[in-house]
C-alpha cells in the first residue's frame, strides 16, 4: 500500500511559520535596509527599496527552501535538497546586478552597486538560513569596504586648491607682448578662461587687457614675473579662491 502523508495545517506555526522565522525575516529587513539607505544617500541607481526587497526576498526564499517542503517529507520517491533553491537565488540575482552595470564613454559604471546587490542577497540568504551572526558580520564588511576603504587607501583624491584670479594689465602696445604674457600665465600653472583687450589709441595711451585665470599656480609669483616684462606698465590683481569638488 503506498505511503500517504497528510499536509500540515495552513497556519501551523510549529513548522516554519513561527517567531524564529519572522525574526529572521525582520533581521533581513533591517540589514538590507541599512545597506540600501547607504546606497541611496550616495545617489546610486539602486537604493533603499531595491536592496530591501532583494534582502527580504532572498531570506524568504531560504525559509521556503528549508521549511516549505515539510509536508513532502517521508513520501515515497521524494528526495529534498534545500541547497537547490539557494543556488537558484544566486543565479537569479545576476539578472538584477547585470541591469545596473552600463558603459558610458568607455567607462564602466555600476559595478560597486551591482556587487552590493549581490552581497545583500547573500545577507538575506544568511538570515533566512538561520545564520544571523554571519549576516551581521557581512553587513559590517559592506560598510567597511564602501566607506572605509576609500579613506584608508586614498582612492578618492582631494581636488587641488584652485585659485580664480583676475589680472588687469596696462602695457605698451607692441608686437608679441600680449602673447608672451599669456604664455607666462599658462607656464605658471594657470588656465586662461577669458581675455578682454582694449587697444590704446596711440603710443601715448597704453593698451589694457583683462585676464581671467584659474589654476593651482601662485598668483603673486605670476604678478611679479609680469611686472618685470619690458613694456608692462602696471598689473592689478583680483582674486577668488575656491576648492573644486
């Protein structure tokens, strides 16, 4: 006579629907939300909602894998392998991660966010699989890597101090003098962003030029060099300092 197995009651809390399972889902919710919030603060393409759903969904898949087939235990010809569901979770999360990676102007974007989705999936699986300490440890590792490593290894270099200056020069109009002044500015570490020239009416009235510059060079050293040029009659300096981000 073939073996028959009665299904457990729909709301049976003794087989995979008890406080332990709800606690595991809650832990997956908290940890994945923390990771997602960090990604959203960084204005990444996948933020709070995506990471939270991935973490909780992975934990639920693990709960189903471990407890969902209890009614089939003992049935003839049935062999359960809970690891098969876990393997399919790992395969399936690759589609979400792949959608976050794109190439723009020969630069690959989204790799870190895709890896974070992958890690969040693993954290959710650890929660659903009854491994809360590993889930907590992996969450701490996430914050160490994405927030600590850039500071520890100086991956994010500080932008150089940039000076924005205005130079108003009066000079005797002669061939090649303006070109020499511009060349002196660029060789001193400045980029010329604007040039406004007012030519003198005759030899008695000097020409004037307004130069707007920006760069990490020394404005005072440049002024000293310009005043030493033959034909330069006066140099006035205006400055606006800034740090680029």
